[in-house]
């Protein structure tokens, strides 16, 4: 097999910080080479150098054995390198076909040839079996279709090397399957694909080779056939992963009862349509759904952030419908909020103040209105240690923490409340897999202690890993319930898309 691309000893330094250090990497024709690593490992940085967006501090790129250097992305594109970014770069008012050909439009006598553009898109789509409607306006296309438009665009530009940066992070499980199939197809037809992800299952399904980065360095580069997901995880994290705690079935009384909860604004379709559910002691109930189907409203209604028009919420038997956030918390609720900036922390508050939220009135930390700072600080530093929260000092502004570190702080604070009921919305969004494991472990331990958790996550894997029961929400209604035993990704995906349980 011929080596199409080689990167030799690539280094990128920002100030004193080495984002990439002596990274070497090769890519063959017709190969899928995955690059995996935790958040901040340096994956995107390496790709930005390859795509001509950043000059390397040192190192050399070779294409077909010839040394090259790129003076911007257009230069990289003209050398056959294409990149689909984490955030798409399409024009939402334009059609798929217009977006694909933009910059190199087919023209005749100076006029744009729409029909030629559409024909070209259809031809490419057919050749690589990538389904795109050429006339769809990007604003009306699903995220999955937008991604396929990006891929066609890169193919139209003549790419032989296609970089996909975390492409599956934004997709539903069914769309992920489709994308992985597209990737295999591209490779079979001779394209080389660099797939960046931290999802090892996808890697094991589609990659030929895998390179693992940690802290800006390569910790391993292996053939997929000769490795396992466990080994890759170890290379990513730098230590053995623990096993998830054994599950104990407790089957206790109901901690949360939601009855016929309805939120409706004026004449519109209800945002929540007579939702009923319960969470018992010793149980994690997961709510699966494509985001935007009422999950946010449900959490806001339960936690007192939003008034409801009908129905009831009971916590530990106490009616808390439309009560204040403070009263609901007192009834026994803690809450890892969906939007950590909006509800989880005041940006200008310090790390210490953010951690303290909710602890001011606890007897252990407040003696006759005098805050027991020392006690609180020792609790705070235990969280920082356990979750490896990266902060320069507890007086740093919480808003300066990276998203993942702020999330770890909020999760520690809410778990530390030791309430019987926890609402956990996207508890591991943006955190690295080491921290994800700690958080999952902590949630399971809480459950095993007899507490109840209502979990909302757009990561179906997370729902399947943690939940004892799974409810599926669609257009403001609960459309299905599955036990842990009967739940499969397939069944849930169908319900998530509005189909019926089979
Ligand atoms: N322009 C920049 N200036 C300073 N630091 C940066 C810059 N770009 C990235 N970094 C740092 O480099 C590290 C690697 O980032 P990145 O390559 O985006 O990681 P990944 O894609 O693996 O999550 C991070 O710690 C990030 O903060
Ligand atoms: Mg990245």
C-alpha cells in the first residue's frame, strides 16, 4: 500500500505550552486512520497544521513522498486535502448544490449553471452513496444531511485526504451508522480518511489504524486488528479504567412523581403534553430523545425554573408544583443543570463561590450565620483532587475554567448535596473520558445508596450504560418505556424519531 501522507515530528507551541510534540503520522491510500484522545489531547491542532490553518512550530509534511508546506487552507485543498470541521461552515440560506460548488461554480458565458451544479452533486452523491437532496436549503436539512453536504463539498474540491473532526458528536445513532458506512465506502474507493473521535466503539468498527494522543504526544499507533477498545482507552487515559460498580436492585418507594405535567404557550402545541413518570429509590431513570423534544422544559418544570400550566410534581411525597427553586431543593432535590453557564454558575463568581452555592445554609458549613470556610475549603479541595479539576486557584473566576472543568465542579457540588433525588442533565457533556468514568461511577454509587436519579442525556450510550429504566420523549410526550433488559439502541432510535415501539 502506498503512503499518501506523512507528517514527521510535528510540533506546535503556543507560548510555553506544547499542544503537539514530535507527532509522527502516516496515511495510506484507501485507509481509514483514526486519531483518538481526550479533550485537549491535541487532535484538532494537528489537523489545523495539516489543513494549512496554522504553521507548525517545527516538523514536516510530505505528500506522496514530496515535502510540502501550505499557505492557508486553499493551498491544502489544492493539494487534495479536505476538512469537515466540528462546526459546519455552510451557508444556511443556500441550497445543498450551491454550497457544494461555492467558489468553483460551473459557469457558462459568465453565468452560474444551476443545472450543472445539481447534476454534479447527484453524480458525486451516487458515486459515493452519500444521500443529499441537491435542492434542499441547508437551513431545512438535518444535521446529518448538512454533514453529508460538507463531505460532498470536500469531494467536489478534489480531496483525496478527508479529515473529519469529531463528526459523530452531533449525530443521532442512526445517522452515526450511516456516516460510518459512508466512511467505509470512501476508503473502498481509494480515498484516505482521518477520523477524529473519542468514541472507541466507532473506531473499532471503521478504522484500519488508530493513533492515540495524550497531552500532545503519541502514546500509541496500532493496527485496529491488533488492539482492543480497552487497550485504546488505557493509552488515552494513561491508566487502567475501573469497572462500573455492581448494580444492586433496591426497588424502593417513589421519590419523584410527575403527573400529567403540561406546559403550553398560548395557541401553540404543548411543549410538555401530560407527561407522567416516576423515579423510585435506588433507581436511575433515563430519558432519551433528540434534544428539543421537551427535555429542557421537563427539567425546568421539576426544578422550579419554569411554571407549568397543568399537572403535579411530588418530591418524596410533597407537592412542589410551581414552588420556588429554593423550596424544591429543600424538599430533597439537587440538579446538574443542562446549561452550566445559564443555571450552573455565575461567570464572574470564583471557583470557591461557585462550589459553595447551596452549601451556605447547611449546618456543617454555617455556624450561626458565620460561614465555616475551613470546612468548606477542605470539601472543595477534595473535589478538585478527586475529579482532577484544573484551576489555578480557588479564587480564579469560574468562567475562566474550561467547560469540562466547570462541569466537574458543578457535578461535585450537586453530588455533595447528598439529596435523595438528583436531576442529572447531560452530566458528562464536554468532560474527558477519565472524568466521565468518575462521574458515571459516582452516579451509580448514589443510586446504590438508595437515592433516585432522573438522567437526561443526548448520548444514548450514556443512557444505556446507566439507566434501570428508559423513557423516550418525543414532541413533549413520553412515547415509550423500556426496561434495561429490553432496551437496545435500535429500539430507542426508532422511538426517538417518532416511530412506535416494535
Ligand atoms: N490558539 C491556541 N492558543 C493557545 N492554546 C491553544 C490554542 N489552540 C489550542 N490550544 C490548546 O492546545 C490543547 C490542544 O487542543 P486541541 O488540539 O483543540 O485538542 P483536542 O482537539 O484533542 O480536543 C488544548 O489544551 C488547547 O487549550
Ligand atoms: Mg478537537
